């Protein structure tokens, strides 16, 4: 079998993978994106583009529809601390809308997108040979692609990371996420972060009549996608937030409840020969600070800029993720300590400090 050839093969066709493909295409490379899922891809996600993430998305030439976000509000049962973004608005964007906009742009710029599953990967000094299985509804044929470079953008449970031996054992207690859409008009232009004893709920307006709620907790969801029977409500994780649950009691649930996790993932390195790990595949701490998209897009640009220099990409990756790793690890440690209950009171009592943290996240 004579392998097909491309300059850059991107494994994983989510927003980070498509952004990497666009950067590679604009650098003059032939680019193929492969993903085991077809069409527009949905996943559990907070769906809030903070100002820095929105700027990065717009810089790629896409402008997905959504709802303006003016800031972040930390809330518990008795108090709240609000901070408006000083650097400009963010945007609540449904994951499917973001993916569709990036996919359309990538196809328009000559990126090839294929529906296939990665089965094997081996490389030498001149390239990477990848074995793919096409989807059953597309014949299920096996093929081999020879690429100059492979970008592993295939998420938390990255096959590229595993096949290249870059997996590292996770540390700390596992955390999981559930995301639900409700058919209700947004009641605020802030991202509300509700704190309970053992969970957080992120309320993000994503349209004129849709609000997304993402719940982070140590409790694993029953499945990554959960539905509901006739006349019943799906499990959404809101049992820890009685006030929020009461507010949304009569709001219809749209679509399926989606789950993700365990969230914390580690990689030994971000590079192995001609393979680069990008986005969640390169290592992930937690969704607590809502920076996943911004950090992933920065990594996508850096990976393409340093295709031929593994050490330079490792340094660029460290710079792009430093604030995220430090802030998220620190806040996660605080949230897992006996002082968890002081998080919202502290934000309310020290608005200057809370505001500084929010602005750091929003950049």
C-alpha cells in the first residue's frame, strides 16, 4: 500500500485542531484533519469565550454568534462578588456554533477534513506514518497517511498521546463535568460561578433564549451523554445548587446532557519526534478558571510556528499555559481545602484582588 501524503496531519477536529489546521494552512502547508466524529462536534464545555479567547477566535477570521459577556460573578447561597471585564467583552458561544464557524473557515481555506479513527502511528526522522480506519458508513476501509508532522489535538483522552508514550499518571482526585442547555432568556450578562460544598456551577448565556450550565464535581456522570425518559428530567448535577435548580425548574432542557472527565490529564512532554501535542491532549488541570479555549488556541499557533524545533515549542507551551496552570492549580487546591467556604466571601471582601484574578484570566 502506497501511503497518501500530506505536510501536516491534525488528529482531532475540535476548535483547537481546526485552529491548528488554519495556522498550518496559512503557513503554506498541505493539511489534513481527521476525527472519529463526523460533521459539527459537540462536547461538554462551559462555552464562555473570555475576552482573550474571543480575540483569538476573531483573529482566525471567524465570528460565531452568541451572547455578550460583560464579566464574572462568584456566588454562594448568601453573597456574590461581581467584576466586569476591563479589557472588553467576551461572548457566550455554543460549542456547536464555534465548531461550525471554524470548520467552515478551514474548508474554505483548503483544509481537508476526513471522518476516520486513528489506529496506529510510527515515525522516523523524515515523517510520521499513520494508520486510519474510515467510518463504517463510509466503507470502513483502512488507509495509511504519510505526514511530515502530526499534531495531536484529540482531547483529554488523547490517542496520539498514548501511542507516542507521552501519557503520564494523573495526580489528585478526579473531577468531572456535566453541561446542560436550558431554553430560557438569560437573566444576566455575567458568567455566574455558583459555589456549593463540593461542586461549582457555571451559568453562561449563549443566545437570546438559551443558557448553558456546566457543573464541575468529583462525582462521575453515569455516562458522557445522558438523556431523559418521557416526562422526566435528565440528571444535570444541580441537586447541589437548590437556588439555581429552583430558578431553572420550569425551563425546558434542550438536547442531551453531556459529560466529560476525568478532567486532570498529564503528559510527560509535548513533543515526540515529529509529533506535537496541542490543547487538552498536551495536559489539562481543570475547567475551574474557564481558560481552556484561550490556552488551546495559543498552543495551536505556537505548535505550527515551532514545527521544526521541539525545544522551542516546549518553551512556548510553558509560556502560553503558565498563568492557567498556576492560577488553576492554586484555586483548585483552595477549593479542595477546609477553606473552600471562604472563596466567595474573600472575593467579596477583597474586590481588588478578585478583579486582578479575573483580569488575568480574561487576557
